[in-house]
C-alpha cells in the first residue's frame, strides 16, 4: 500500500487548484474565444480532477487508519 500513501493533503490541494483553474479560468477563456467544445471539456476535466482528488484522499484516510 505504498502508492496510497502518496495521496496526502498536498496532493489534494494540487488537484483542487488544478480543477479550479480548469473549471473557472480555462473554461471561461475558451468560451470567450468561441471554443465552446474546449470549454465544456475543460470544465469536465476540472470537475473530475477535484472529485478524483477528494476520493483518493478519503480512500487514503480510510485505508491508513
């Protein structure tokens, strides 16, 4: 279970920041540029990065405890 120990609060923070940037900044800049498909994809990837980060952090907390 050495891999599960990599998902610390710092990793969670990185994924949350990455997801926030994807959802808010990238998707709006793509939408303003008329790239609606890329905007939807950036929003999708950003949301899933945040969800995946939270799931992995909770999973680490459950397994290690």
